[in-house]
């Protein structure tokens, strides 16, 4: 399988599609998932081209998971969450839908199930507010 330069996350990284940025370094970008499975659902992606974890360079994976930890801590704090779900899928059979390596960071609350993946887009204003909460927690 080859990397597709026209996948939605590649377009976000190039600035061709908008996103609600939460965190960014020279190696990664974290932004709100527009079809969240819970309030505060963030995606963390490497800036390097990688279809999934199987073809990513080890240094890129290390930078990605450093960012996942930073974003995860801030997201948990911003939403006063009881825990986090961290998910990463590889290839269609593994549940991957967008073929650019990415990690889901989802705040979790006791007794509250994940929302189903309906393909329904969240309200833009709500996502902007969630992103601001996480950015504020990163600064704290």
C-alpha cells in the first residue's frame, strides 16, 4: 500500500483544509476530530508522510507519541475526565479510515460510553470552544 498525498490529513497539514488546532511542533499537529466519539476528541498526526504505524519511521513514531502524552494530559485536565481512550488503527481491516498515521485521544468519563461513529460532523463553534479549553490547559 502506498501513501496518498491527497488524504484529508495531508490536506490539513498543507493548510488546504481548516482544522481547530490544539498543539503543534515541527513534527506533529494535534486538532479536534470533526466527527468526535466524545467531547474533546483530538487527533494527533505526524507531519511526516506515513500511511500508518507499519511504515512510519521510528523517530516519527517517537515524536508522535510524545505529543500524544502531552495532548492527553492537557485534554484530561481540560475536561476533568476520569480517563482517556487512546486509539490507533492500521489498514482497513484494523479499522483505519484515513490513511495517514493518526492517534485518537478521547477524554472518558465513568459510565459514559463512546458515541457511535455516525459520520455526523460536530458543530464548528463547539469544536472551537473545546480546542480553546485544551490550549488553555497546555499553557497551565
